[in-house]
C-alpha cells in the first residue's frame, strides 16, 4: 500500500521551490510581480472590449455578462503573459 504522505510532501516541496520563479519587474521604483502587470493588462483589455461590444450593439447577445467579462480578463491576461514573459 502506498504512503499517503508522499503526494503532500511533493506539493509542499514544489510550493517552496517554485515560489521564487515568478519574475519581478521594477516599475517607477516599486517592484511588481509580472502576474500583477498581466492582470492589470487583462482588466484594461476587458474594459476596452466592453466598450467595443456596447458601441457595436453586441453586448445584449453575449450571455451572462459577469462570466463573459471574467473570461475575457483571463484571456487577455494570459495572452499578455505568453507574449511578454516567455519561459
């Protein structure tokens, strides 16, 4: 029978060892993790897309708006991460 503590130990080791892999950037003298920059870009992109959807008249046809705009925020944020912070 396998030891049930090994997966927990592996997750703990990964959390400790991989926590330093996030790149940090200096913006105006303050250090920000890159995921925060991507999240702000995602929020800005979703707001911009909302304006496009409202002006073109597509917003009433989108479905549940909180879900749509949350997914758009994540899409833009993850695209920003892939484009500007390659591994």
